[in-house]
């Protein structure tokens, strides 16, 4: 039996940072469903909107241990990751409008990642570290993006281009990821990185996260981006689990189920929810570039169809009172 792999008597304790987040909540749920004991970090244990939905998960009473940790405080993860076989580092700020990019984004993203890795470096039980990055660390560069272009794991965003175009979030993601790769290489850490696109799907947490807010804007008729690289939150969580359990997992994984423009989204939403009445004046449906699924599928990821994800997101937002149709 591999030390990485499905023997849960042996592979028992894992850590998830930023556990109250959108992807992380699903990851915690999945890990508990698979029999793991989970040490989960949150910013505040006293905030019910951050911990209530985690405590309510099946298996949480017996196998979920919540801790408070500060991303930028050195050593704050030392005792938490001790005894873990894997650390899933999902915690990182997601803000697009910032007044101080350095303090609000760069520092917590880069320093936070290095802090967690520094704690992992000291623990011999840790077999692998899985970091949640983003396609923001992959796609933001001067490369042309026409219908004949396939973006894959060899692409990295260009920090200078991000700076010029003031895409601070994207800059924080690529710098944090590059810092992680450098640290892992220098310290012999087995690192795997997940690069999901625009995450959608049902919410476990009671509050809106960035991508759910962005999705609400879409439903209200705002075309936020020129293209959308969508992936279902459940697929992202499952990919993280596979990245740990599959001993052959290595390097980066682009996680994008479909690349579409706004018109395609509107068409699907109209089909299921004609009453939404989204005004869209876009012309035609130009062919989009593609993001390669090869590597993710080789890991065992099966992407949820976009129609299912869109419908489940709308239903979840309705159920939680964020959307009335």
C-alpha cells in the first residue's frame, strides 16, 4: 500500500487552511465523507457564519477539529499541521478592487503561503502539500487567445503585465504560486498545485463569497468578463482529494470544465429560468479559446456539465435567500 492512497487507517489526519471558504468547505465535507480526520483553520472561531456550516457536516462531531490561525503570523500553523499527512492550503484573499494591493493582496497571499509551507517543512509526517491557486496565475499574459489556442499547465501569468493592467489579484496568485514552487524545491516538499477557473455550484457556507457575488451579477444581466472559464466547486474539491490520494499527482492542474462567453450563459439560464429576463445584446457566439482538460482528467476528474452547475448555483442562491425568481 502506498503511503499516499486510500488506506484511511494509515492516512488519517489532514489539514485544510481557510476552511470556511467556498471550495474549502466542500473539501472539508468530502474529506469527512472519506473517513479522514480534519484539522481546519479559520480566521475566527467565534463567528458562526464561518464555522456553523462546518460543524453541521456529517462526521464533524467526531473528526473535525477547528483552529484559529492568522495567515501572516509566523509559526501560527506549526502546531496545527503537526501530525498531518497532507496539508491543503486554500486560504488566500480574493478581492478584485483594492486600495492597497501590497497590504491587501500580495502580502497575505505570498507571506501566507510561505508561512504554511514553513510550518510543513518542520513536520516529517506530511507526505504532500496541495495548494489552491487559480487560472489567474495561468492566463494573464500577452499571449494571443483565439479559438485555435489551448491553454495548459505550462502557461504562467506575467507579473509585469498584471502590474501594467492593474490586475492585482492575478499578480498575487502568480507570485504566491511561484514563491511556493521555489520554497518546495529548496526544501524537498512534495507540492501539487490546483488552478481552478471561475468556480460555481451550490454554496455550503451561509454568506456570499466572491464568485457567488459575481454569479449574482451575471444573473442580473452584468457581463463582467469577456470570457468565462467555469468549473464546478464539487469538481474542484474532488480534484484536491485526488491530488493527495493519487501518488502519481504532480505539478499543476488546470481545472476548467468549460470556456464560454456571456451569451452562452444567458442561453442556458433562459432555458431553465425564462422569468429571469436577462437583457443581453451580444452578437453571435464567437469560438472561445480552450483550457486543456487532459491533465485533470488523467488525475481522475470528471467535469460536471455547465448546465448542471449553473442550475445548481441558481437553486442554491434561491434557497439561501440571495436570489428571488
